[in-house]
C-alpha cells in the first residue's frame, strides 16, 4: 500500500550522469535510471526522457539535487552547460511542486536517516546523539557540508569548504604543492581531492619519483593502485586518502562535529577495504594539541546506494508540510494579510476573500471571470479587493499570492518568556525581527514603491509626521533626506503637526508614519494635507483608516503586543522602509545631486574627519539572504 497520493520524482544531477527514481512510499525508490547528460540537450529534455519511460502515473511533486549552488529561480551549472528556470521547468513538466537543492545539501539531510548498515566506520570514536555532523565527498569536485541540530530537526550548511587552501604536512606534500603551483595560482583541497585532482596528484608523484607519467584517467589510476600493479598509482591513491584525512580533520574541528564526519561522493565509497587500510584515520587523528579532541570523533564512509535520494526526499517532505501548514493556518504573508483585513472589507469583498482563502491555489490559474463567478461578485469587485491589499490589480495580486505559496521555510515568531536565558532572549528577539522583515518584504509592491519615490523626487517640500514611539522614525527620515539636500522637517508634537500641515500646498508631500493607522492626530493631519492640495504618503498598516486616505501607500503589517513591550520591531520595520525610500531617491536623482556634501562632525559616528576628506557620503548596500534551496509550487 502506497503512503503517497502519487509517486514523487527524485533526481540527482551531476556533470556526467543524471539519476532518476520514483519514490512510491517513504524511503522506497523504484524505476531507478541513470542517463548520460551529454545525450540530452538540456535539463528539461533529460527529465522528460525519464518520465516518458514510466508507466502512465500522475506525478505532482518532484525534487532535484544538483551539483551546483542554488540561489533563486535561475540555475546555471558550473561544470556543465545546462541552465534552466525552476518555475518554467515546473510549468512545462506539469508539476505542482518542484524543489531544487544543492546535491551536498541533500546528502547532508540524509545523514540522520541512514541505518547502521548504510555506513561503515573507519577507526574509533563515538558519535554524540543529536550533535553537529560533518560531510565530505570527492567526485568531479570536493563537496563539503555540515548538519546542525535545530529543535526537532536539522539545518544543512550551504558550504564551499572544498575551496579552502591546501596546506602540506611533509616533504612529499610540499613537492605536490610546488607541482600544483605550475598549473594553479591558488591550490585548494578541491584541486587535489577530486577526479581531476587524482590525475594531478599522479603527475606530481611521477615527477617526485622520477618516473615517466602515462595519460591515465582517474578510474585507471584507482584501478592500478588497488591492484598494486603500479608504483606511481599506488603512491597517488595513498596520498589522496591521506589528504582526505587532513580535510576531514579540518572540518571536524571547524564545525565541532561530535556527531561524526561522513565521507560520500563518487570516489571513496568505491575504494572499499583499501580506504579502511589507508592512512586516512591516522592523518585524521594527527592534529597536534587537538589530537585527543579528534580521536573522540568517529568517521564513516557512506555505503547507502540511494543516500542523495533519501536526503532529497526529506527536504521535499519538509517543503510539502510547510506548504500545507501555510495553506491551512494562513501563515503565508498574503493570506495572513487577507485574514487580518477581512473584517474591514465590504460584504462583497469579504466573499472574494473567503474564496481566495479556501481555494488559493485554484485562484492562481483562474481568470477574473471565474473568480468573480465563484465568489458571486462582479469583476470590478475583484479588482477593488486586490487594490485594498495594496496591489495594482489581479496580476499583481497573483504574483504576491504565488510568492506566498512557494515552499520556502518561514521564520516564525517566538514568544519571549520570563524563563528565557539572556542568550535565548537575544535569539528570540533577533529571530522575531528577522521574521517580521521577511514578511514585510513579501508585502512590498513595486509600483507603489516607484510611485512613492517619484512623489518624493518631485516634492518642493517634504514633511514627516509621527507620534509616540514612531517619532524617532520621523526624525531619522528628516536626517536622511536633509543629507540628500532636500528641504524637509519632522513633526512629532501633536500640537504643532496640524499647524504645519496647514502650511503645505500643491507639490508638497506629507509622509505619515503610523503602526496602527488609527491615530486621531494623524488622521486630522491627513485631512488638512489633502485640503491644501498636497500629497499624502502613508507608511502604515493595510486596511487602516490612514491607508485609505493616502495617495501612495507602503504597507507595514506587523501585529505587536504593546501591552507587554514597546513596539520595537514595528519601529525597525518603519526605519527600514525609510531607508528604502532614501536609497531609491538617491539612486534616481541627477548624479550631480545624489549625495549632499557635509562637513564631518566630531560627534557624527559616520563622519570621515580625515584630512583632505571633509565631505560625508552615504553608501548603502541592499543584501538578500542566499538560498540553499528553491521550491516552486503551483
């Protein structure tokens, strides 16, 4: 009896072979096929060729492990010419979910799931339960990863540790390094601990032993070494195993891998007893003052035939659970926004909201006529519903909905308690802030950002208004825009705000900053600004009274319990929106006016008071986190 509604497609893509399998139940892989990459034009063609071999079975979900970093939708293989869009491939294959992950990330996620019969221990040591594990694997390159316990699960490290610098330990290894320098300016461990690395070591050992080299491939070198029929090949493979011990020990002390160091890849597991008898473990334990430390850490060779599939399956399962949880609980950013806004919508818009919440995935593919019919409303009502959420229209709404339904793992809010240690408190505060930032990022509307920046660029005068805890945001905004050479003021005293608003005129912009969007003083300011013909830019919660008065709206939806602590996270979110506007204005201004020269002040922590450099300029970097996997879902 199958545990899945339908089989799941698994793939392991390397530079030479693409392996495929169907997972029919947890850990049960069937229809395993290995295809040569060179026989297929691109990634899609290889997947389609495999699927065409299968009996007619519906496949809704697929996961791919690929020998390449994965960051975003576009994947371009480093060691092969294949390049593809994950989302486009998902659509062409008719899949509901497609997860693409680095192959070593997948292999790392398999480690906790490997049975004792699927690994072979080399040497002594004993693994500590639920501790950090290290992973190495030599093939076309040198893969390095680690697995860190996190609550009930694990976090896999996206690492490029194979490119750490090789350091020799004896005269023979010094000779190897000198030989490698003739070919490479920087000699990393990957230059040696890989298929091409075996061939490089062979040429170096031939020169070291003063023997003429033959044009041998890595498999030929390995075969001769294992058979004991060639002195140079024997020296080569023995040195290869020794250097693997060095790399493994470095990883062990770097990660504190008390859960063990595991060796996978396409070379070491095929060496069998030869590797067990090699100097690998001897070199691993040879760590000077830290020898007792590494002696306690066990080392294993992975012998499981389908370990990468096992890890890929675990990642896919986690993504599907996350998607299901998001769909049912409304944790998706756009769905959560709809739930919070529902009570403030008109009855007709509420019917649209209810339909979207109940059939979010169907809405992505339905035309507006179908959505209106299903919700029993008119098509203009659907458009009004989308715009009430800060979207320009249905297309923009669907893009945000699709983004909210992808399978990235969310960062969740965690309540701070009296029992927390100072470390736990710090982790929760930072984690909660990161979660809120990611949520606001998902709510950003590109057209509305453009409109806001254009308003500010064209303004004769800019006034910032905020009250209470948000006053510092207005003052920070004033400071930033004054440094851009733009006329502006910040008003945080309610008695002055209305007077200031009544001095504005057409061409001026009032920026109103509020967490709730319900502050009476700011509502009065908005009315006065509109009466004077000036524009209102609101940074506030969606569906709030203030949001409905704005000419341009930047949504910051964050529910914070002000009864237990000050709105510190909300304030940070508003400060970030101000930063975004300041950077946008600076980037779009005439280059001659992109920054305002100011004398450096002694108390200005950002000032540059070095002689000959009296001016001060802002440099802002916008960085997004690197993804270790990308999941696309319908």
